[in-house]
């Protein structure tokens, strides 16, 4: 039997130690583990971006609920917006380069703009709901 070569670290592998990637490349157990961790970290980075977009979308839907006087929808959207925004902001501030290395500069900017915009709208909505800021609409 012939030995195989790992495509990641070029280590010789016995036939029983051969693993394959999604692209059908031969890898050792160490390289397969590193690739799996890298893939999971990239997914986590995408989840941070999704949380930021969810924050903004829920804030806009909450504002629509506030304008149409649908209080139950407002509260649900406010909770979703704030929780998603806090998750995205804390992930951006505390995770350092672990997850953020998988995000481009544009992705990071989109995350911050969506998060801050969503949280800002949620604060405005909440202050309007409690009549601290007057919110008047005139329908004709």
C-alpha cells in the first residue's frame, strides 16, 4: 500500500489515517480539525452580520408598528432589535480578531451602521412610546 500526502501540511499518511475535505483533497486529522474550526468561525462571523441586519430590520418594523398604533408588534420588534443589536455590538467589541478576520472592511462598516441605526431607532421608538419625545403624525 502506498502512503498518501496531506494537502495541508504535506505529512505522509498511512491509508487508515487519510481524511478528505469537501473538495476531495487528502488531509490529516490535524488539518481537518483546523479547517473545521475555521469554517465554524466564518459562520460565526456571518451570524454577527445577520444579527446587525436583524437589528435594523426589526427597528424599522417596530417603527411601522408604532406609527400604526400596533403596540404588541412594537414591543416584539423592540425586544428583537435591542437584543440583536447588543449581540452584534458586543461581538464586534469583545471578540478581537478571532471572528472578525473573516469579515471584510465593508462587512464591518455594514455591521456598525446597521447596529447603531437599529439601536438608535429603538431608543427613539421607546422614548416616543412613553411620550418623552412627542411623535405626531397627520393623516389626510
